[in-house]
C-alpha cells in the first residue's frame, strides 16, 4: 500500500517503519489557479468571492476549453461530449474552486487530466465507463426509492426517527455519481429529471406541518440539492421554524459546497446567519451540524478548512464528512486514510461515512463490490482516532444504511448480498414480513468470477432477468 499524491506540504515527522500505511502530517495548500491559462489574471479577491466563483462556473465544453487553453488535447473534449450524449446522468457544473483541485501541483496535460481522481467523478468521459456493463441490470433512477417515500413533496420519511427534507433540486456543483440524479440538476440527453412542482414556500409549509404532527421524528437532514443554493434568508427561516418544533433534536445541513464553493460559507451574511441559527440551536439544546461530501484529499484546501473552522467557531456543533467510495477516485486504503487525516487533522471535519456508490445508471465503473468495501474497512481501522474512523456503509434499496460487515448472506459468484433491517420504512407500515425479509444488493458484474459474469451475460442475452427477480427477493 502506498500513499497517494496529495496537494499538501509535509511538515515533518517520520512515519513508523514497517507499517502498511505511512502517516505523514501535511499542511493544506491552495493550488495556484494562475497555472490555468483562463485564470492567469485572476486576483485573490476575485478567487475568494462567492459571486466570482458562481459567475465563472464551467457549464459546458466551450467554457472548459477557455480555462484550459491548449493544455489538454481534443480527444478529451470529444470524449466528454460523447459521454454527455450517451451516458451522463448529470449536466456539467464545476465551480472554479473544484476545477482548480484537478492536477493541483502543475499545469495539467492530457494524461494527468485523464488520470485525476476528481476529474474522474466530476467530469466523466466516455472511456471511463465500463465498456460492457456501463449499468448493472438492476440499476435504477431513484435507486434508494426516496421519491416513493415522500410524505410531502421533497420530504422522505425512511427511518423511524429521521427525515430527509429536500428543499430544492439544484447544487453549485454537479457530481457525476449523484445518487439523486433522478431529481437533482438539469435534464441530460439520457435523463429527463423529475421536477418539484410546488412553490418553495408551500413545500416548506407542508414539510413543517408533517413534522409538527409526527412527534416521533427527532432528526431532520436539510438537503436538496445543496442548501448553499437556497438564499440564506430562506434557509435561516426554515431552520428557525424547525427549531421551534419541540421534538426536533438534531438538524444537519447538507452541503457539498463547503468544499466545492467554500467562498459561499465564508460570506459575512452567511456566517452571521449561521451564528444566529447555531445560538438558537444551542439555547434549545438541539445539535446543529453541517454534513459535507468530500471524496479525495486533493479537494481539501485552506479555503475549505477555513469554511469548516468558521462554522465551528460560530457554534455549529460538528462538521462531518460523508464521502462516496469510488473506483479510480478513492477506493484504496491509502486514499481513504490520506483524506481522513486531512479532514480530521487539518480541517476540523469528522470523517463519518463512506457510502458505496449507489446502483444508479452508468455507475458500474465507479462501484466497488461489498467484499472490497469490507477489506477497505478492515484496512483503515487502527490508524485514526476511533471517533474519526469512518464507517463504510451500503445504502441498500428499501433498507437504508447498513455497515458493510452486516451482510447476512453473500453469493460471491453472482455478486448478490442479502441484508435485513430492524425498522419499517414509510412504505411498509402494514407489511408483516418487512423485518424478516432479505433485501438484495448487487456487486458490479466485472468484479465477479468468470462463472458469475457468464451467468449475468446469459440472463441478459435471453432476456430472462425479470424471471430471476423472485430468486433475489427472499
Ligand atoms: S452535491 Fe450532492 S446532491 Fe448535488 S450533485 Fe453532488 S451528490 Fe448530488
């Protein structure tokens, strides 16, 4: 196991000899944006302005070319275009902050840009996708059935005491692997997105009405999309109304923008508003946290650390990271440990979860098998403080998050794992079998032994997949 390349500078310390992972403390460094031709003249005040970042997001190939100049050749742009027409489930949207963390230590060239871990999930190209199995046969839009579990528009009640409130369907950045590809972002040539139809104010009112009545719900994830795209005044009003509900004890604000657009979370009006909300939460004994989504240590820069530390300074109780485990991005123990040490040690962010990438269309090249995730969980234990050692979890359709070692049965040949649950979702209130049923999850087919791969090919060829469904539901 070797350490991965990181955009950080070592600050001394000699790793313990003979260990599989060599820990070296590194300080964070903001990559020099002027190495990219389109930003040669961008000044620090512009870079640190949220308005400048939003106005200069890269939304299409023409804008990407304008930033990159002649650093990468046409092959990459052609493949990007091909991917957007045939595979992409998310449209392109990259704040300069995120693009600047690709190939961070030198002007990129074609090969280094192709190989970059952040490029691989934020700007996927056609050759990244698996040539035979771009999608698993059981991949679906809304693979977690969040929409099916809406109890009001955008309000998913999946766990007994927790809800997810999707206040909007946009983000300041669009991730290629987005699990909410069904709803979030603009439609693409391959995905016509579901639309929120109610006015935001009516949607919020309906959510709050539901929460006031359901006194067993104590925990609300305020999400989207990304809450950084909600005008602060509106977000603050919603959170304050949540805080007025006596039985709500935990509130987490979900924002990848803490990393993708940290400038947003450093704006004086946002910091001031966050402080008001945090003070109210503290007075009422409510745990207010920010949950972010960082997948690689190269995304951690001083601006990201400053945004996280600022949130903590104004009274947010915790900033936690929920990353996604993806091949080609972070699926080695060294990548995960480098990221977690950077999060915990340099940015004040608690490494909390790594999710297996969900079974959405065209995601097979990113997904890892359950046994690989179990191995990674094994390999990262013992290095970080226990409270900062993330759990690797599989979000099993109709079940919810399960730690990867909780699998109850596992057919490695067909890559089918079976999981149980100890609560009912809102879909199964009257289902007497919900707690004894075994729910399937599927490994990527290219990770299976030859016999398993042949089995899936034979099913696909004969069109027999649907006839096998009953075999998987136990
Ligand atoms: S920030 Fe989250 S919701 Fe937005 S595109 Fe990325 S994964 Fe999806």
